[in-house]
């Protein structure tokens, strides 16, 4: 018995030791590392589902929606649930495909998470987020799914909000569109990952892109407790979504409609026209009142995810690339509309404001004859008349004289380049800074630009100057091209006399966008200050509180005196009445609304002329600056000027009801009721 | 005389029960309180972990309570039996348990949770003979080793051989089910009885060597089911397959760890509610205690089990006959092993083994066997020691 008792004692020590071991380990697991396991428990036990926020509307200056939300029945599939089915959910998808009328393979691809080797249309969101399969479901089809839930496990039909465009194609490029966020964007834009789901869309172009942060709101998150099988047991924690703010713009939807109609009509009137734009600015504030680009498209095409074919169509030559806004991305030679800059340049170069200038049919520029339009001499003119009648030779001569003053082919350092610098002062050659993405800068072909171009192209042109153009059939043309190549090779870095002459009348290599031209005219006819136009006017919370207003930044000042500015403006005031646009404005009641402006007809090699008309009205204390451009539209007075006339007729109600009463723009922000709707009046 | 006799009245029942040297007073009250506490905790945990099986149900609580009541009755009955008399019944009890194990292998047996360990009784009741076999083996081995050789306090060689034979047959039948966990408990029971019984150290060393060789052979010749090997692999490195074998140990660690110091409260454990830990009402019930009652609660469970063990050892030491001491000591080793393995596997210091936590886990036969063992301990306490 003694031996037994001794061994029992050893056993007791062993038991106590093991109990202590268990206790110590429990202390370590539960107390020391407890919070670590709490985190891991939360990860395994909960799934976070993102509740999308309602996106703010884009409104016009009176609070009319340009982009609004409509509720749509969205059919979504819980992929996690399908995957757990014995057949991987194939049966459910097959049934769903029958109801929705879409192939199973398409549905399958849409719910597969994007990854290496899985291309669009794949699912970019969280694997626990229901995947929206169809955003335009017929309520009857949705009802079929909801009523027979047992046949469609994991499939839901819910009400979501989708974008709607009351104006149809109007301003489609300006408004932009929404697309699901890509994985790449999630990585790039910080903070996006936390607040985004695949249900949420991000603005991809236009105002939707620029003001995405304001419009988007904050997605809510619902933390759902799940069991081992992923079945939801209940909501553990919920953060309600915060609806996005509304964006009030200075766009007047009525004037926008008038502008779209006028542009469409102008495009139709010119048989070769392949693109056009119209810009209406508020001359008193620098805000954008209407912005149209043709051809346009129906932005509804983006709803529910664009098909690959639809996207290709939008980018194709056949459709005329309607995604491209000609107003901010169309770069064309401005023709005579550019002369406002050239007159100002002449004044800066010392040419007298009240001088008399001969306007012969032709002038010699560096050994080459540069002609007036159709070679017609117009006698001796004041600068005023030179603008009204659009004399070219006066500008050729002045530009050539300044060219020679700068040293001609052997430029002084630094050259003064009066014409190019004045163009810059008018805002050409750089983006206007309008609140739209991807704006083009245009081009001012000065000496530096020439040199830069030559650096990039001389190798090719030098080779061509040796080898010629054997592939060109027309021998005379091939010979001409070879000579041109030689010239480009040997002295392409030099600004030639002809370059400077062409530049002065807005021909040759100079390129401007309609928006640039509009703001240049705005500076000229308002207060001489160059502005960065704005479309956004105010950001308004859903409850009606104005979060902020967007001022129109002044970015420069025209380097001309007030007297000179008014002189030029005054000259332009006569163009529509007596000048080159008189034909287009025949019968327009100038006594009621006097319209000033300048036509432009820019030659494009191998194509029809670009038709321009830059205008303002009323000439006394202008309210509007309207610029129209039709690519391959012919003469300015033929296509663009009539379009502008029609816009004014619409605004002021000539021969029809006025778009805006008395032609007056809304000057006060719309008032919102606390529920976010716009109060009338 | 008769008049005198009439004067001496029998004390009232209450008096008798509370008298200085009454049976009730001589029971090990502390152990009984600990066992009762474990049973109550077990009932709560079974409720918490099985109520989610169907909405609005109480899960297996009622059945568990019934099991406990039956177990308490069995315990009381066993307590009233003189353990020395039990020596005589030991072979019978052992044979009955062997028959039970044999029946499992006939078409009467049923498979539940991958183990062919059950005999269905109908009405939703089933018995697990391997649990009774623990009791049977404890008794028969103690009986064999309790009779020392002439002039020695070591058991006779023949008895040792018989004991090992009895153990081998029982373990063999259990391994056929297969139930590795119970077989290990049986091995521990046999080993502890041999050691406590006074078998020579070199014999024990030899037996240990033979066992080690046997275990090696089992692994070497791939006699184990793949899942059993996988459990050991996963224990060595849980990251091998966190979704598969390692899942159990990972999830039980998460459940217990997330309970922290004070726990999430009864029915408040999200991991338990979500049933992330498998078998959380039986083998993994300690995870529920860890999550819902926290460190304080889970240590309480360990402490209560510790009380049972320490009191059991005290009974073994105080017992004056070899049989009683051997039975008590062997039972303590059985409970101790099962406690350590079960709690250890939930907190990642032991491999995953299908063993229930004594008095806490759901399971009828196990509850019966455990409470019968407590009855044995109490019976030994009552009669195995002199009253001074």
C-alpha cells in the first residue's frame, strides 16, 4: 500500500501541474491574445454588405433635373449562395435566363468575380454583395421571381435607383456617365475601397466625373451576422447611407434644348458636316448656359452596364464618335473669328487705333502673294471696317511686318511674337479650365512650336526629301510633297513668313476649341477679364442646404485698354447687321436685340471649310456669348451664323415663344424645400 | 426490558441523515457540489449550443436533463453498493460491456458522426457501449491487480497478463468501430492501473516500449484512417489546411479567445450562435464555455474538474483496501486524461481527439458512465476507510 500511496502522490502532482498548464494556456488565449481573436471572430462571423447611397441629381439653373434618379427593379444574384448549391447554381441561372431572356453564359460571366483571365463583363464588387444582373426588369418578370422564391434561391428583385436623363441626348457629353468602379480604380483612389461596392457606380466623364465626390454621397454599410453556412442570422450593426448632394448648374435646360435643336439643324443643312458644337455663356458671370456637341447619343445606353457592341459603336467613325465633346475637344482653325486677337496684337505692336489701312486684293508675303477672300480689294479701311468686312490683307501685312521685326528667318533672341502672345492673352493655346475633364489645349504655332515640331518630324521629312513619294500616283502631287519634305527637312524649324500671315487670320496651324473662342469673346465684350467658365453653380444637400457655390475664377486680363476693347466690340456689333453675317441675320429684329459677332471660315486641307460664328447679344451690356462651330460646314455665314441666329431667336422668343422670359437668365439659385424638392418660382 | 425497549425511540430520518457519522455526512460533499456545478454548467452550454438547431426550440436541453437525472439515480444506486462486493461483480460487468461492444459490430450497431459506436434503442435513444466499457475495464483490472502476490505488495504476473489481455480485447473492439479517442482512454486506464498497482518499473518500461512500437507500426503500415492521420498533421501545423482539418482547431481557438476575460454572456456568443465550431454540444462544448463565460467561466470549469480529480485522489489515498484505491486512482486518471485532452484540444495544445468533456458534454451513455464512476468513488469513500 505504501508504494501505491507514493505513486498516487506523484499522480496528484501531475494532475495539479496539468490543471495549472490548462489555466495558463487559457489565460494566454483569452486574456493576453483575446482581442486578436475578437477581431478574427468578427471577420468569420460577419459579412459587410454595402448599402449604396442615392446619387445626387444634376439640376439646371432653375432646379429642373438634367440627370435624375428613377427607381428600377434590379434583379440581383447572391453568388455565395449559388456556389454552395450542389450544381453550383446552374439550375437557378438556367431558370433565370429563361425569365430574363438572356443566355446562361452571359449571366454566368456577369457574376464571376473579375480576376486574372476573367474579363468584362465580370463582377468587380465584393463576393458577398449581390450581383446586379439586370437593371431594367419588367415588373411582371420581377414578380415572377419574387413570388416563386423557392425556385429562385439566392435571386432577389430589389428597387434600386438608376440614372435618367429627361433631356435625352441634350448635353450628353457634358453630363457624362456612370460605370462600375474597376479594381484598378479601387486601388488607385484612396478611400474608395471603403465606401464602394460593385453596386455603386463612379462618374466617368463630364460633370458626373468632376463632381463625383459631391454627387456620390456616402454608402452605408450593413454588418450582417452569418452562420457557418453563410446564412444571414440578423443585422448586427448598420450605418445608414448618406445621399449624395445635388449639383445645381448654370445650364438653362430650355436654352440647352434650343441650342441642341439649332445645332442639329445646322448639321443637317451642311451635307458634309461631321461634327459641331455650340457654346452659350452668360456674359455677365462667365457661367455656361448651354453646351452642345454633335453628333450626340442617348446616355441611357450606359444604364445597366453597356454592352461591348454598344461601346464599340460609341467609339466608331460610323457613329461620328459621339462621346467626344466637340465643344471642349474639337480643335479647329478659327478663321476670321481669330481677328479679335490680331487686331489687339496690331494695337500692341503700335499700329494706331484710328489709322487708315489699305486693303488691297493681295499682298506680298515673303515672295508669295496672299489674297483677300476671292482676291477682292476693299479700298482703304479703318480697323473697324476691316473687322466688319473681314479684310485679310491688312492682317497679313501687319503680321509679316512683325515677323520681319522679330528677325524673320533669323530671329532675334528673344523674339517679341506679338501676335502669338496676344493669342495667349486671349486664352488660346491652353485649356480654359472649364469644369469638365480632358479638355484640349488648342495650339498656337509660334517659333518654339515650330522648332519642337521639327525636332519630332525632321528625320521623316529628310528621308522623304531623298526618297520622294513613290506611292503617290499623281506625279505632280508627289513632286510637290517631295519639295515640301525637303523644305521641312532643311528649314522646318523656322517660322516661315506665310506661317505668320496665316496665323493672323486664324488659318494654318492655329487650333482653338469652341469653348476657348467663347471665353475669348466673353472677355472682350464683358470687362476685359479672362475667365475659366463654370458649369457647376452650387452644391446643395438633399435637405436643401447650400453646401458651397462655385465661383467663376478670373484667370487673366486682356492686355488692351478699355477704349481699344470697346472699339473692337463696337466693330463686331456691326457684323451681323451690316457685315459678313448680314445675310444670315437678314430680317432679324436688330432693333429689339442687337447681335454682334464675327464669322469665321477656316480652310482645312482636303476637307470642307470649318464654319464658325462667335457672337454676343445684346451688343449694349451683353447677356449672352454664343459660339457655334460646324466642322466641314462651309462658310461661317452659311452654317454657323444661322445656327447662332436660331439660338437667339429661341432665347428671345422671336417668331416663337421665348425660352426664357425676356431673354433674362436666372440669377438666383433655386430654393429647395427641406425635403429636397425644388420650390416653384 | 420491553418497557425499556419502548423508551428507546429510533431517531428521526432527518436526525439520522445529519448525524455526526451518518452516511450523508460521510459522503464527499465537495466532490458532489463540483459535479453538480459541472452538470448545471453543462446543461446551460448544451442549451446555448443546440437551441439554434431550429427556431424557438430548446435544442437538446430536455434530453440532456433526463440523462442527468438517470445518471444521478445510477450514481446513488452505485453509492449504496459496498465496493468490496463489486469486486465479485467485476467480471460480470466487464463481460456485459464486452457483449455491448460486440453488439455494436453486428447489424444492431449504428453509425453516428462517423463512428460506428452506437446501439439504437428506439424513441430517439441510443447507447454507446464503449462508455460503459470504461467502467467495466476499470473494475476488472482493479479486481485482477488488487490481489498481491504472497509476501509482496506487487500483483501477480498472471494477473498482470490477464489485465493486459482484458484491456487488449476491449481496446481491440473499440478500435474496430473505430473510436481512437475511447481506445486511448482505455489505454490510459490500463496503464494507470498497472502503475498504481505496483507493477515493476522495468515491466512498465517494457510495456511502454511495446506500446510505442505498436503505435509506430500503426502509423508505418497505415492502419489508421486518413482523417486520423490528418488530425495529427493539423495539430502539428494548423496552417496546413485551415479550411479542412485545421478548421476545427482554428475555429475553436477563435471562439474561446474571443470570449476574453468575462465572456459574451450566456447565449451571447456569436461564434456559438453561428455554429462555426463543429460538434460544439459534445466534444467541443468547452468552446461555448470559453466564448460565453470568458476566462473566468472556463477556468471555473477547469477548477471544478480539478476539485473532482483532487478529491478522487484523496479518496484513493485514504482507502485502506487495494481494490478501492486502484478503482479510485484509475477513475481519476480516466477523468484527468479526458479533461486534459478535451480542454487541451480546444485551446490548441493537444491534437483533435473525439473525447467528451466529463459531466459537461452532451451524451447519455457518457453521462451515465461518468456518474456511475462518481458513485463508485463515493462508495469507496463511505466504506474504504476507518472512521477516525
